[in-house]
């Protein structure tokens, strides 16, 4: 991997450029030509120049590797050798600040590649004791209602809800314990 050169006159422009580069990774400015134009201006490249494309590609590859642990902070800094130590610190600080957002983007990519299996972000469950039904007054049963808040391969949120009886809940718990244990 080559050194990444980021030309920006002021510290404020430099910080803005790093944020826009990360926005590019998480696909924020791909929808806005204005953001891409601003990034090109801050980096001193033409909007459709090969230099801009090359810088975007290198920065994205480096940040991805850093976020998944293939590259440590020392190695990250070595690819930023053209920058002053203060600017290297700023890059690391911003990347670490936006790491959860980058991780979410990487998870979405993997999720789409793996066949669109919904990714569970959170869940809620409720246990009820059913004391009767319209057909049988003495019917007693425990019922667990589970709601999974998911994102599909296209990163659209949706909820999957289902009910389980006591035996099913016990089976799920056994299988989760086997995975964790």
C-alpha cells in the first residue's frame, strides 16, 4: 500500500477532508456531487481526476484494514508519513471516533454478500401467562413473544416477531448456551 497524501492548507480544511473521506467510505457523499466537489477542492484534485479516485481508494482500503484489525495504529501512521505528527494524530482520532459507523458499513457489506440474512441489532421479549381462551376457560399456558429488530441486506430496518412455548424457549436457551459455552 502506498503513502496517502492529503493536501489541505488549514487545520479546519484538513479535518473537513478527513470527515468527507470517511463519509465516502460509509457512502454519505456518493449521493451528493457537491460533497465530492468539496472533497476534491480540499485535496487539491479535480473532481473526476485519477488522483482523487486513487486517494479515495487508498484511504478506504487503509481505514477498512485498520477497523477490522488487519492494520494497527503504528502501521496506519506509517501510511500517513507525508503528514505531520499532529495531522496523523487527527486522522487516528477521527477514524476512531467514526469507527462504529465504519464497522456498521462493513457489516452491511458482508451481510449483503452472504445472501441477505437479516442482521439482528436488538431484541425484546415478553413472557405471558395465558389463563384461558375463547374455546377453553381453564386453558393455562406460558407464552414468550419475541421481537427481533433487524436490518436486511439493503440496510432497511424491519422487525421479525414470533411466539414460542416453554419447550421452544428452553430449546433456544440450550442452543445459545452451546454456542457461547
